[in-house]
C-alpha cells in the first residue's frame, strides 16, 4: 500500500475540498477484481493531517510512459492493449454512474 499525507493547515482549501470529494467517490466505488483501477483502502484524519491509503502501483503514470516512448513503440499492438485496459476501467465507472473527467 501507499499512504498520501496532506497537512490540513498548509493545504489550500480548494484542494482539501477536491480531496474530500475524491474520497467520497472512491469510498462508494466497487472495483472488480480484474481491473486496472487503483484500490482505495480508506482515509483517516489525525493531528491536522489527512492520510489517504491506497494500493501501491509500480512504474510510471501513462503520461510518463508516453513521454518516454520512442516512435517505434507507437504501434497498433501497444495502443490496442492500452485502449483495451482504459475502456474496461471507463466501462466499470459508467456502470456505477460515474463519469471520468
């Protein structure tokens, strides 16, 4: 697991509001076992800090991977795999009446 820690005193109010909205949404989601979404385990407040506990992922986010790719990596096979995984996540979200932004 990984824990994101936010200082409630130093974090801007708009960001705290966004985090609270995200926590509300994540706590309601039912994540299928065969999915590519990060699993959310919970959030806790303690000593003016917010702790968000979620599954630890290894590697880079998709934007980092795209930026690191060479032109030969932009092939139909790789793109199909990425889109397949992405569409499954979006489908699962839509099944729960969640629209990804």
